[in-house]
């Protein structure tokens, strides 16, 4: 029996359609597993990126620095192919490292808000990287979530940084906007980590942002920043957050704006996207076609209500059709509920398909964590539900509890990967 990532697969697979739906999701999750990704780029003697080849034998020592939700599983996959001399791994608190051994220093920092461990980890990573010599190679393994796992506040306190993070989390700002602000309040992000590096380095990146924007993934810690202090101020203005922002933070941004110049002189290191949300969707499409479905694949980003409209427009009238969707929506947290954008999108689709013929709806985060809940997402059929009940749960940002009552929550725990969200609608 293969090892299933969806832990409550059997309990949820109460109908043939639900079982197929979960199989399709499971195949998407397996495609996001670093052990199925790293080996496409790394062999025992070289790292091959397109036409470019890095020969491992040219280096006296190979080190790894990994941060993000997939840091430990990426390290494990890499270490199984190349002997890593030593390294650092920074993963979210509560996530149990998938790799053991004395040669890796492991930090568990908080996500999505940084903590003291995030600061400690950032300092250690900085020191580790600066100490490496010319004939050595550092392989950075970067995945989403890295922004809060490494924190080196620049001229402000950690509390200020957390306060700003809180404001942004609730504002409905996109991840790019979020990270633009984080980069300008940090001594490590926006490529500052690799500024004066003496050794060779390469960064292998699993993307969790729209368009695989390297300057945004984990706040572009190993990538030259292309945003400005002015951009950061504009974003605070756009979401009307200036009044709520600590004065020290505004001062840093204003001073930065007045002295703005490209700080980074040194050539940036090579950053390569090795996996993204499309990889999950392609695998899911293959699985759905095996079941005999004709498949439509779309991606959705931004405001959840607009995303739901796009999903509804793409549901086919025909039987034996499958709509696969991926990406990442933004939700404004309205109520005191446990939230979760995947559970919310399933609830919103359920609300809008009450008059449809029978369909099965599911959506989940590939990282296994949806909102403040312990669930990854939800699955349901478009059963009849009282409209006011659904509206009430939505008003309270409490889709997680709605599906708890329906016994429709998908549970995976930490998946040790992160390629945004995946969803399926079967007819």
C-alpha cells in the first residue's frame, strides 16, 4: 500500500465520486513531494539546470541552507543524492523534521508571524553563508513560508514586525505586496543574504506565488530585489494601513525612500524554479483522464469571490467532466472563525451550486494547513443546505467549522511541501 498524504482518505471516500476526487487530489500532492522533484535536477556528480551544468567534483565541500515549509524534505531529497557536509534547516513550528543527523542544524520558527527563533535562525544562516570559502558550494533550498521563518528586522523591533504582519494578513493584500513590505524591513531578505558571499551558490526554489516571481518567494532572500521603499509605502496606503502602522516602521520606509539606490553591487546568484503549482495540476489532469473524465484546468488568484465566479463559469454542463483548479486566493478575515481559504472556496461553490445537478467539490492547500484550522481543505457534494446557515458561516469566516459538522474536512497534517492550492470539481 503506498503511503497516502491524505490521512482521512478512507473516511472521506464514502462514494465512488468522492473516492476519485480524493485520488486526483492525492496525485497532485505526490507531485509536490520534493523527493519526486529534486532528482530531476540533481545527480550524484552534477546539478543540471537547462543548459547550465554545475560539476559537483569542482568543489571541496558542499553545504545546504534550506528554509520554508519544504526545507526538511528538500534537504532529505538532496542529501540522498549528494553528500552534504553540513547545513541548516528552518521549518515551521509544530512541523517535525523529516531528516535527522548531526550535520544539520534545525530551527523551528513561527509561521505566518515571525518569533525569536526566526531571528536566531536568520543570524545563524547569515553567519554560516559568510564563512564559506571560494572553492565551496552552498545549495539554497527555498520554499514558500520562508519569509516569516527567517527574520532580521532592520532598525525596528520584532514586535513591530509582527504587528505589521498581522495588519497585512487581515488586509487582503497579495503575497507579492506582503513580501514587498517585509523585504524593506529586513536585513536578510531581497537578496541581502547573498550580498557578500565568497563561495559559489545556487538556489533551488519551489514556487508558491503567482507567476513564479522569484523576488517574492520567501521574500526573495537569495534574489536581487526589484521593488522599492516607495512601493512598500504605496501598499500601506492602498490598504489604508498607514494609521495603524508603528511610527518606527514608517520612518524606516520613509528614510529608505529618501536614500533609495540599488544597494546590491555583487552579481546575484542563480535562482531556479524547480517546481510550481502547474506540476500538481498536470499530474491531477493525468489521473482524472485515467478515470475517463474530460478535463478542464484553470488557475485562480486574488479575491476569493471573483475566483469562485471563474470556477462556476468553467463547470461543464456535460456528464463525466472534471474541472481542476489551482493557485491561491485571498480572503479578508471578517469573523472570529478558524477561516481557511480552501474550505471557504468549497463552501462558496456549494452555496452557488444548490440548483445544479449532482457534483463533487473539493479544494485543499498543498502545505496541509488551511487558515487557522488543523485541516488542509474540504470535500463535499452539492447537497441541499439552508442558505442562511451557509451565509452565517461565511460571514463569520468559519468554513472550517461548517465542514466539521458535515464531516467533510480533509486532514493531512504538515505535508512538508508548498505549491499553493489545488481543487477538483467532478460531474
